[in-house]
C-alpha cells in the first residue's frame, strides 16, 4: 500500500495515510489545492493540485491558511522520506486523550510475540547450524578445547538470544519516531511518557525490563491494565508510561479511535483460535494416553 503524507498549516508533516484516507481529508476540506503532499516514489513535496487526478479528488479553492507551506522546493516541512513525523516529535497538550484499553494492548502483544519469536528462531537456527558444524569439525580434528567452546557458545545462544532480540525490538521501536512496535502500529496505539512525550531509548529499555514484574506476578501485572484509571500495566506504573491512541497528543485528537476497530477484532479472533487449538491439543495429549491405559 502506498503511504501518503501532507504538510499542515504549521508546516508539520502528518501521516502516513492511504490514498483513500488522504482523499477523505481533502473532501473534509482539511487540505487545499496549494497544500503539499508526498508519497513513496516522489522526489519532492508536490502541491495537492498536481496529484488530484491520481487521488481522484475534486479540489475547491479555500483561502490559504496562515503559515501554510506553498512551495515544495522552498517551504517543504521535511526532506522526504527520512524525516520523523512532527506529531511524534512535538506532542500537543490539552486535547482529548484516548487511552489504549486492555484488548487493544493484548492484540498488539500477540503480534509482537509472534514477531520476536519468529526472529529468535530464525537467528537461533542459523547460529546453531554454524556453531554446530564448526564445533563438530573441531572435535573431529581432535581440537577439543575449541570444539567445547563452540558447544558452550551454542548453549549460551539458546538462553541469551531471546532477551537480546526482545530488548532490541521493544526498546528500539518504542523509542523510535513511531513510538510503537509493529503490533502497536497494527492496532493504532503508541507508547508515551505521562506527558505524552516520546520515550528515550534508556526509558524504553527500562520499560522492557519492568515487564518481568508481570511474569513474576503470574501475568497479573498485565491484567491490571483493564482496571487502573489510566489503563497502565504494572510495568507502566513503575516506569511512568502510557499506552494511547496513535493520534493522542497530536494536532488531530479527533482522529482517535475509541473502539476496538476491525484490525484489533481480527487479531483477537485469530489469537483466540490459535490458543484454543493449543489448549485442546494439550488436553488431548493428557487425556488420550490415560484413556488408552485404562
């Protein structure tokens, strides 16, 4: 899907949007013919008028807002496509904030767990093959010291690789310009501090470490997000973070989603089916042998 961005009246970049979403902003008269837009593949920002046919929109001629950008060469708010989103760099205080509820967070966690698990096993398989072959060759050549070192290295990978990948994934994404992991992006939520600001890498890493409190409490730390006033899990309360809608603390708080949304419902349904099948398989593995022995 092509991602579109536009420059608002303050010269700040907003997006990404699908072509349909951007066309909706045009029909709602949030954008005018002179507004700057950009999509993947364009070398520079372009006036909306020059892209109207591609977006299949009819443009009116409202008055130019004060401070709006007019020239893609001189006044473009950012050099596409590498600049971070302005709304993520400069939180806007005072607007309505939709807190991410337990179910949206659970759907995001399901996606993130799958991503981290896939990355872990992919790297582990490659590393085990390389170290295993190398260790076997060394042992075959009677170089027992280096061979055993390779085997111990393989064992260390099994225990240490997952937390390293998990920390890099969560801390890296949550301190990035998106302020969200892939799972959170999918359901339209992000992580901020209690003032709506982007997390530093250090604070994001502390948040990842604090997640272990949820495991120690047998996942109660996760569950309390459904009951706390600001929908914070135990790790959020310890580090001082919030999980909010992606449009919270931006210039467009009215774009926030209050319900679960179709994507979240689909993810939860898939997770329910998968975990249901796993539960049935475990019960069958216990009951069937007992029935055969009786």
